[in-house]
């Protein structure tokens, strides 16, 4: 059971969250070409080690988070709100909110 | 084996006699007995039959590693197979029976399997059924089908009840600072150290009593020390659980525990669960799980009456049983000496065979004083006797190995081949144990990258005093890791015996054929392991699967190390070079009931009811499941079945007016200065110029250009929209909108809120729908055609001051409205509407009629929008604006998605109007009923408006390509082939005159 330290709710079981995807993807503008969209949607690295990924606190505060997680060990290095405004309001550090 | 209960001693209560039955015979034991000890005291020796050869099996241990006394406990609905008799506490009325045997474990006809032993050697299944020459398709499979039934019956593992489990199981969640697994000396001392430091300690013990190896000691000092430690733990506030197994360790200190609450009780309180499945999140974990004594492979080492030495000690000291009269104890290490001495002191004749040449003085005097006959450089070679032990052939060590050296009569053979620390929990974490040559066992590595500490004999610390220190040392590490202060105690190094162990895994002499078992439960012999090696199996993992070594219910606790040693020997390598198999959870079996907990029947998944649920039931609704929702299916009147009811509801709605609970639709409030821009990006059609007070039907695509959902969105003000989604996709759409706003489009000032639960709604459909609403609103003028045109939205007040929002939208194809009120007013809304609709000869309608009307109109739902369909496939291509970009607009133009011959939405009708056809049928060209066909049918209904059956579906190139052609709706397993015609999906009122009217 991975435990994720939600900056708003505190540490919770990963079953409260749902996995989003690769947080490093920069989605193209809506009018970008099919090729750019193709790469953004389908092309993924298969990382062994630390990976930046999005998680949604679906059964909690509904915040989208950016989580740095080691895909080998499940070790989580940092958790932060995906939205800059949320991050500013919660003024979190990279290691998450309430400890 | 001629075991006898002693007149005194042990932890049993001789004042509490317990009656139980074994294979139908009534027997007695005492409180404190296990089923195994009670059976042993009653002189029962053959308790089971082995998996393949049906060889007789007896008690081999006194614990979880039991491989012989595997029995069935309970009867009828509570029949539980594969129970280890050594772990089953005795209770009054317990009914146990042998398994894998017919007619009984003593006289088992299946034992003839033993005569065909060569057929069951390593890889038997693979060779026989998968590789039979000639390798033609189906040959091996055919044979398998033929023999499977016979073999499955012959090689079975007990039979579970076929009736529903009557017991209740619970899931429990727990937290602690320090989880201590195992309550032997190391565990007790670790828990006490941590609890005294003020930490929240949870100590779990699989046994019914705390104490671990203390329970097997005869001396008073041990008993006193145990009591003392437990009393101190209670005082220090540690939580202690017995009959609880930590069966697995998972990420982030999560442990899975199985608590057996009532398995030891004759008539449990009916409010108690049988088992509790605990998920415990521990900050620190101390593994003090002890060690298991190993067997040695020698001839007939599986006979009833061959046990491990520790078991002999346990039956003597804990259960007050002298397990044999003429006992041979065979060992390669110091640990057997005390047991040999105690058995001799209790009155048995004891011979001790030690494989080693030199024995420490203290050991010699220990057994010498007790009258034990000690033979050095000696080992067991072959057991005599078929259903038990009546003698043992010995071997002595010489220059070139073992040689036979006569025999001795005896009735019990106790074997110690060394000890294997229980490193299972560490292994669950992917941490590989390392081979300790001096102690001849696997131990945890020195450095572990998780807050897990091994203590006591689980860390190969063999004597009790050192185990206490080991526990204390582990606890101080945990205390420090949690920021507490503690003086670090040095952990004792592995070991503790006076003289070293001499590894011994197998005893053979040249020229003698022996049946020596490595895994007695799965009948894997030393020859099977060697055969696997000869056939080229070098990996331990392959060996395991090929021979099934370690795949019985004990999970390799008994035979793993011997198997590894034999492989290493065959390959000319050392054990660590061959590797170790990875132990995986669970450590001991977990009941399916405990895994499911309360998640059965109505609790299997959440049930969602609309706030009109009771109102619907009161008005005659028959309900059906739609996803998680309970929704009205139809409202039968007297004498009606579903078919009559929905046809009447459809007809009535089209003629006058119908009401339908649509609360389950997803509803999302979209608010903020950039709400309009947001909607314009997520919908394919333009939303930038939607006026306040108007609704618009919209379609959303996924990023990849496939349709995600559809619904209407109502503009309530400059910055406030009310979006509806389909019932099925409500959650998914909400998540996607949140993702877009919180990740990709952080600059958009929009907030989305799910308000699905806040608003209850009803469709009011049919030519008289306006009349009904006029009667319900406080100000009827708001309902006029001019004030409230098609796709109009109003916020108004219903009679009685009920706030309400209404849109003039239609799913049925009639003039229709959807009216929403705050959920608390749901029944009031329905009362008002029904009071107005009933006198107009209106009706209530359910999902079946809703479906019929939408199919007539060719409106798509989840059945059509199945995640493969593009907006063009659904015939809604004109909804995709060419003037703007939106989610999916780039990817919907992928060449494959633009092909002209893609399956497109069509209507379907039978050629012969009296015929019916099924959803799920494959559409095929006439004369070409094969393969994937040309399309498929998604939905069918009887159309009251048209007087025959109709359907929706998809067919390549759309309906224009099939005009005038006969198409076959193929449904081979149900209806067979029906001739149909392909028509436009807009089968009823295609121009929408009724809707706008
Ligand atoms: Zn949260």
C-alpha cells in the first residue's frame, strides 16, 4: 500500500487516489498538429526509477497532484498540487504539507 | 509411534475434558490441546494421505509448517479442508476427518497410485499432457480432458463445501508506531522495550498463547520469565493479539493480518466474525517470527512417526504427551540435545544420532546424565514400517561418505537438520536473504532499506538469552528511527550453539534405492529433484514449477532448503550460487471470506438510489440496475408484464404526457469568468455565443478524438452553467474537467462542482407536457411557447415555493422538459407533476420506455458511445465545429478515423415485420455470415409508433450503402439468423416537428 501525503488532507492510502499519468507531458495547444498531439497522447517513457506523475485525490479533496515516485521501490520523493494557485495557497514545500 | 499422555505436566487443563470426533469416532482431549496433540494422545498415527502417491501421513511438526496432518474440520456449510491439525485448537464437538483418501486414511484405495510412482515423477503433467507426440493440435489436450477427472480426484487436497459460507468476516484498519510480529522471547522483549519508550506497540502472535518457544520449555524459570514479560507489556500499554498471523508485508509498512476470531470456539457468539482481515500501517516493523526446524532426506522419511525434534519437545512439554517409547533423535546440531535428555527423563528409551564427529563436553554430559545412547558420526538411512515406524536403518560417516550400519527398532524418529529463520516477511518486501555459511541458513541482509528489523531466531540467534537482547536491540533501532532516545544495545551475532552445525541434507549409501522425500506434502523426492536437473532445469524457480516442490499448502517451509541443497550438489555449486526462491504472501493461507470481508451481496458494490426512490416504489415502479443506480424499469398496471407496460408507457407519452425520474444524470456546476471559454474548448460544437437562458446539446471527445460523452449544458448567467452528463460517464467527465483545469489550463478562472446529488429531476415529455408544468409553476405565463421556446431554460418557483430550474429539451422526441429541484424537494416535485399529469391520462415511465423512445429517435447512449466510436460514426459529424479547435479536434482527423467504410450508426428493422431480433447480433451481408461481419446491433425495442421491432447499430459505410439490400442479423447462440433491413437511425419524426411544436 503506497501512502501519499496529500498537501491538503495529509497522509492517506493510495486507494483514495487514482493514477493520472506522466506529469512531464506538456500538452500542445488545441490547434497544434496531429503529430504533436500524437506524441503527447501516445508516446511514453517506461521509466525505471524516479518518475513525475499525476495523481487525483478522487476520494479526498479532489486535488490533482504531481508526485515524484520511484517506479522500482514506490518511494515517494515529493508531492505537490498540480495547480500553481493551489500550491501557493497551501504554500507547501516539496515534501508535502502537514507532517 | 506409541504416544502416551503423561499423568502431569504440560499446559493442558486436565480438568477440562473435551469430546471431539475423528472420522466419526468419538475421542477426548483436554483444553489446551490442538487437534494434533489430542489425536496423538488418542493413539492415532495415520491422519492423512499424500497428494500423489497417497502414502500415509502423520504428524510431522507442532506448528504452521505441518505437512502431514492436513485434515478437514467442520461439516456441511462449515466444512473447511486443508486445516493443519497442529494449528487447530480443540473445542467441544469439533468434527475432523482425514482427506485425500477413500474409504479412510488407514485403508486408502488411492494408495495404488504409489505403485505407479514413475508416472508421477517430476514434470509428469507437462510430459503427459502437453508434449505427447505427435505434437498435433488437440492431441495432448484430448488426453488431458479424458484423464483430468480421474487424476484430479486421485491427487486432490480435500474438498470444500459447495454451500454458501454462513459466516461473517470483517475488514479492520489499524495503525501503530511499532508492529512486532511474533511473541517469543525476542518479540516480547522488543515489544516491551518499545512500549516502555512510550510508543504505540502492536504485538501479534499466530499461536493462541503468547510466548513462542517459552511455551515449549519445561523449566519453571522460563515460565516465570514469560509471565513476567507479558505482565509488564500489559502495564506498558502494548496491544497484543493472539491467533493473529501477519501473513504479508507490503509497501510503506503496511502489514496484512489475519485474526482467527472464532475458529477455536464451539458455539461462537453469532455477532462475532469468523475472521478479521487487518490492514495495519506500521511506522516500524520488528520481525521476530522465529525459525523452523529442517528435515533431512532419508529413506521413507515421510512415514507417520517421523517428526522434527522441536515438535517432540513441544508435545512433551506443552501438551504433556510422551510421543514415543523407543525414540531415535537424529541431529547435526546442538539444539536436539535438550529434547533428547527431556524425553529420556520422561521415561522413553532414547538413542541420539549426531552426524558430527566431535560433540562439546556439556552436550555429552547433558544426555549422558539422562541415559541417552549417543552415537556420533551417525545418521538415519531408512525408516522401517509402512503405516508407522517400527525400526530405523542407520548410516555412519566414513571416508567416502555414508555407509549402512545395522538397524535398531524404534517407534519414533525425531530429526533436526538445522534451522531456517522465518525470513518470509522480509522476502515479501523483495529483500533477498543471504546465506550464512556458519549457521547453514538464510538470514536477512545486514542493511535493509526499510524500517524492518529482524530479531531472535528469525535472525539466526539460537539461545533464549541472546534472543531477549536481540529483541531489545531491534526495538532501540525502531525507537531511534522515530526520534526517540534509547541507548543502542548491540545485536547478538547469528549463532549461539557451543559447537557448529554440520550441514546435512540427505543421507544415501551407494547401491541402495531409497524413497527420500523433500516435500512430503507434494510427494517430491530427492530423485525428482535430480531428474529435473538431468533434464536441464538449472533455475530454482523452474525447478519449483517443474517438480511442484514448495508449492503445497506449506509454501515450501519444509522442503525448500533441501531442494536447494540437492540442486547445488547436482550442479557442483554452493547453495547461495543456486539462489533462493522468493517467498510471497501469504505466509499461511488466508480464507477467501476474510479477503472479501463484508463486500458481498448488497455490499458488493455501492448502491445508488435517487431521492425519488420511495416515491417511485409507492407508485408501482419495478426497479432495475443501471450502473450503480437503482432506477425505475417500468410501472406495471394491473395484469401487465414488462412488455405490455413499456409499450403502454411509450404510447401514452407520445399521446399525452409521461414523467420519468432522470436524477441519475450527472450534473456539474461550471462557474467563473472563463466558464464560456472552457466549455467552448471541451465541446465539439460552439458554446461561445450560447445566450443566458438557453441550453445546448453538446458532445465531448477524448484527447484521441473518440467520443467521451454527450449531454446538455444550460446557461444560467454570464458566469454560471449547469452541465448534464450521461449517467454512466458522470464520474469520468468530472475527473477530466478537474484535470484540465488543474493541470493543462491553470490560467482559466473556472470552478467545477459536482451537483449530481444536489438536484433531483424529472423528464416531463409528451404533447401535454407544457400543460402539466403550467399547473405546477406559481406563474404559468413563464411556460408559454414564446417565453419558453425549444432549448429554453428558466429558473422559477413551483407551487409551494419550491425553487426549480427547467429546460425545454427532449430525449424522447416529443415536446419535453426536464425539471430539477433541490433534492429534498424530490417527492414534492413528483407529487405536483403527477397530480397534474394523471388527470390528463398521463403516465409514469421507466428505463424501458425511455430506451424505446430514444431508439425510435436514433439518440445515442452508452450502448453506442462505447469508446470506439467517433463523432462521425455516430452520425453527429455536423456537431464538430470546423471554425474552432477543441479537445480531440486534431486527433479525430487521423486517417483511420476518417475512412469512409467505418461502421456508422444506422437503424435496423426486420424484413418480416413480425420478426424480432437481439442486441448483440452481428450484421452480415447476405450469404456472408462469417467472421466479424459488417457491423453489430447495439439496442433493440418494439416500437409502438411503428408497430414492429426496430434497432440501432453500426454497419460499415452507413445506411446509404445498404439501402434496399438484405442484411443478416446473426445471433448463432440465441435466435439464429434474421433477415433485416438497414435504414436511417432517425426512425420516428425525423424532422422533429413534435419536439418544436
Ligand atoms: Zn487531498
